[in-house]
C-alpha cells in the first residue's frame, strides 16, 4: 500500500478517536449522575434504645452507585443494616453498602434495608431530622426525615 493510500484510513481513525473522546467527555458514554433522595421517615423511638430511618433513593444516571453510610446532626453515625428472614422470625445484620443500580429506585423499609440509629434523643412525631447520606462514587447528599410513630400513618 502506498503512503497516499494509507492517509484516508489513518485520517478516518484519528477523526473517530477524537469524536469518541469528545462524546465520552461530554457524558455520552455513560452518565454518572448523583443519587437523589425523597424526604425520608424516622421512627419515633418506643424505648429509647434504637430507631430506624428510611429513604427512597433514585439513581438517574447510567452508572451504579452504593450508599455506604449516613450521619446525622444529633448523635453522629447511623449504621446501614438489612433485615434477614429466618423462617417465621427475623433479625438484622449490618451491611457495608446498599447498591443503587443505574436508572433505578431503591426503597428502604423495615423489612429490607434501613439506617439504625442507636440511642437516639427523644423525638416527637412531626419533627424533622437532617441526615447526610454517603455514597461510594457520588457526592454526599443532605436530606430530611420526618419523625413518625411506628405503625402510624406515613411510617
């Protein structure tokens, strides 16, 4: 092949590479978007020993993420946990993270995953509590949770 014949394929390859790099850098090859959350719920503690908080997490992007933990202003850290079914009984176990798949919604609940808050201060139904949710790939997310009575409307 002569040098003149090699120029068009080389130019086409370089042009394709430049276009692909531009497409990727502007988000065309998979868009990472921060996870968003609706206002959550925190159960009013019955005995003061512990309570739980729940959020609905939405990942609008094309890249999966993971909730790795949470903190809140009053007492510090919250433990991410999941409910484990064992026949007619159940228990819970701490987990390192909660997957938030791309273009998906994850609903935290008492029968699934939630945030355990040990030794919470007294809460009243209707009170708002601020949390910061921590993600493996995305930025921290500040979100509020409404205090509700266990088993009551909105829980």
